[in-house]
C-alpha cells in the first residue's frame, strides 16, 4: 500500500478523536468551484499554550487494533481497511507538510498494535526523530497508549508539547462493559505520572533555566458522551477531580457517534451534540468561573438544562444571590452573573478604580445586557424589576428580546417554566 492510501485511511480514522479543536465541525464542503471542507480529515486546528490557533497534521500511526472497544470504528471485529505507518513514514509526512506550509505541527494517536509498549515505542520514535535528528521545532500533540511503561510516558513528555491519555468512558463499570481490554488503573496511572512530571519540571526550571521541559502545553483527555449511562453530574465530578488531582489542562467531551452495531450501545438518532456543548460550558465554569460540580448539578438534578447555559440555569435556581450591584460586587461575584464573562468582569473591576460604571459603560465593556439585565443593578438602579420571579425571567430569556411575548401585559402562569 502506498503512502497516500495509508494517509487516507489513517487520517480518516483519526477524525473521531475530539482532542483537536476543529473536530466537531460538520461543514461538508463549499459549493462547486468553492474552497474548503471541514469534514475532510487530515488537518485539524488546536490552540497552543500562548493562545495561537495552529494547524496540525492529524494521524493515527495505525488503525490495526487488537482491542475490541464497542464504540470504536477501529475495533478488531470491524471489517475496515487497515494500515500502519512506520515511524519514518510519519516523520517524512510531517516534514513534507510543514515545508509546504500546510501545517504547524503533528497530532499523533494510534490503535493498539501488538502491545501498548510496542505501539508507544514507535510513536515516541516519531517524536524523537523529529526533535533530535530533524531538529523539528513545530508543535507535537501525542496520545499515550494506556498500559505502556512509565519510561515511554516520560520520553514522550520530553519531546511532545502536549500529551494526553484518553479516559474514554466516565466509569469503571462502563469501561468494563464497552472496552473490556482497558483498565481504569492503566489510564489513571500515566495521567498521575504526567501531572507529577509537569509539576516537577516547572519547579526544576525555576531553579535551572536550561532544565528540560516536560509537556509544556500540558496534558488533556477525552471522554465519550452518550455511549454509557452516566449522568452529567457524574461526568462533571470526574472532570473536576481530574483538574484538581491530575493537573489536567483540558477535558474534551466527544458526543458518541454511532459507528458500529453492538447491542451494548444505545440506539441514538443523532450524536448528542447539545449535551456535549452544555458540558463544555459547564467545564468552563469549573475552570475559570470558580464553580464546583456540586453547585452546577446534584443527585436530585443530575442533568444539565438543555434550554439554558449552565450559568444562567444556576442563576435562575438562586434568586437569593441577585441582584448583583455592578459598582460594588467583587470579581468572584461578578463572574456569577449571566452575561458577564472573565474579560468583562476584569474590565469592570479595573474601570471602577477611576469612576462609577454607567449602563452605557457596561455595554462598551462587553457585558451581554440581554442576559445580565435580569440579574444586576447599576448604582442601585435595576434594569428590570428585581422582584421578578425566576419563572418569568426564565420565560423572557427563552423567548428572547424583541418577541411580542416580552410585553409586560403578557400573561404568565407562575411556575409554568420551572
Ligand atoms: S483501543 Fe479501543 S478505542 Fe483505541 S483504537 Fe483500539 S478499539 Fe479503538
């Protein structure tokens, strides 16, 4: 099989890994004569540590898997064309694409070939060859194959910018049922090791500037959503634990795409993309807004509201917290207001040092007033009646601005939307 045929198989097989930011887009291509197609495999986009968007050659080293995970297109029992690259193939492809200015780096994952160690060894060889022999300075994101040796994990971290171990499913029970050859410990141990190595490398580099950097863009993981019965609350609590204990930079949520028939899997009309989107929003609250999973969801209400983003849903459940006075509230309180993000909260705090914020000033600062106006006062003056019931605010937010039903005369049945 020639390299192009392999490239078609192995870039296509890598599409289901969501840890690359453009993976979820479904634009099927421009009209005849147009340019561009986000559904084509091969090159994906990601974010570097300093916030730049970078294009990556996204490949599997091999799709010839000996495992049989129920949800995976590459599982051993599926009849699909198989291919494997040598380490040199991947090095050459990366350099060729880079020299033509198609990419700025490499995203490399793999199915499990003969064993986790044999597969990981070949992947590490790609990174070592690129960095040492070819003096390649571009970005490398490398997956760790669960079950490989600690030594290989350490070597991968020395050459890759970001490394990740996919947790795949949110519980041990689901892992046993859908991916029986995978073990939770084999996933969590390398994650913990990577977290420790990243920390140690940061400490070491403070003492000795030339000390080697370990995965400088951090570690991430991916979880499949909707292939197993866990609630959003279980998923968020797991992510919260991973951020706290494993020093993770990012958890990616990947809506389950039905790609194989297996009676252990749910029958879905379409991938649960809205659920995936809400989980990303809730994850953002965990990482940047000071929320805990237990504030967002509970055992009694374990699923995210489909109608509202998680911060608005929280605000509607906590009328006692509002209204928030824009000219007095501290940064953490401002962050809890729907329509105020990290940037606008920082701008409000900075601007208040010089003068009081006015309603016009809030719009300039970037506050999304159509959401925030129900939850704030500005120098004591409300934008909307502050004694409104959450049910009414909920209805108005659902209907959006400009609707006839926004009229104050609109009949509202209390509790209708609760
Ligand atoms: S290990 Fe499982 S998820 Fe990974 S490629 Fe093989 S079958 Fe797919």
